[in-house]
C-alpha cells in the first residue's frame, strides 16, 4: 500500500485560492475600519477632555502649509 507522492511543481487551480483572497480582503477592510474608528474615537476623547476641563479654545489649529 504505497501511495505515490504528488509532483511538487504542479500549480494549484485558481479556484482554490479564491477563498483565501476573499478572506485577505475582508481582513484588510476590517483592519482599515478599526484603524479609522480608533483614530476617530481618540480625537473625540481628546475633544471631550478639553471641553470638560472648561476650555473654550479646543479646536485643533493646523499650521499653514
């Protein structure tokens, strides 16, 4: 009962990789949304901290370019 090894150089069909590519795309989208949400919540938290301390000039002033 010896099994023949499969040839190492035989490429896999493209259909086998479709699920992996879809999973990778979904993971990248979830990471991007999480990163955006974390930045948004951080800036909102900083604004609330500034306002709760009684300041009135909490807007971020960006330098001229």
